[in-house]
């Protein structure tokens, strides 16, 4: 990360899911334009721009976050019902639905290639 006016850089680790890029953008928008113009005028040279470099892990976390947001919500009632049926031994899978689902998934994979 590069800061204007020769300030030091910092490395951020262990964000625990916080979107660092969004936080940095919010912080940058809080800066007053008048202050930046005054600093630039006083120094007589252009102010370096801020930049953000995300680590490979941060990029991977963002990709996971995107994938999770695209997933349908978990239907807890259905999951609990199925768990109970399996535990009781009363669960009877519908073979036809399973076969249709496998066929549909294979068709989608072939189309996607």
C-alpha cells in the first residue's frame, strides 16, 4: 500500500472476513479535497496516488465470498427433517429424482465445456 506525503506502508493480515478494499475506499473518501489541494499546492509537485494490493489469500477469500452469496439459503427445516428420517431409519430416497438430478448435472457440464 502506498500513501501520499511519504507516509509508511502497512500490511494487513487476518481480516476475519472484513472487506479491506471497501474499508480503505471508505477511509479515502473521508479525506477532504481542500486539504489535498492545499498539500499539492504547497509542495509544488503532484501527490502520489493511493493504491491497494490484495494478497493471494485475500483474493481467494473474495472469490469464496462471491460464491457463497450466489448459493441458495439453507432450508433448516428440511435439513432437520431429513436428519431425523435418516436417524429413525425411515428415510427413503427417490431414485428417480436422484437419477434425473445426475443426468441434469452431467448435461449442464457437457454444455459448459
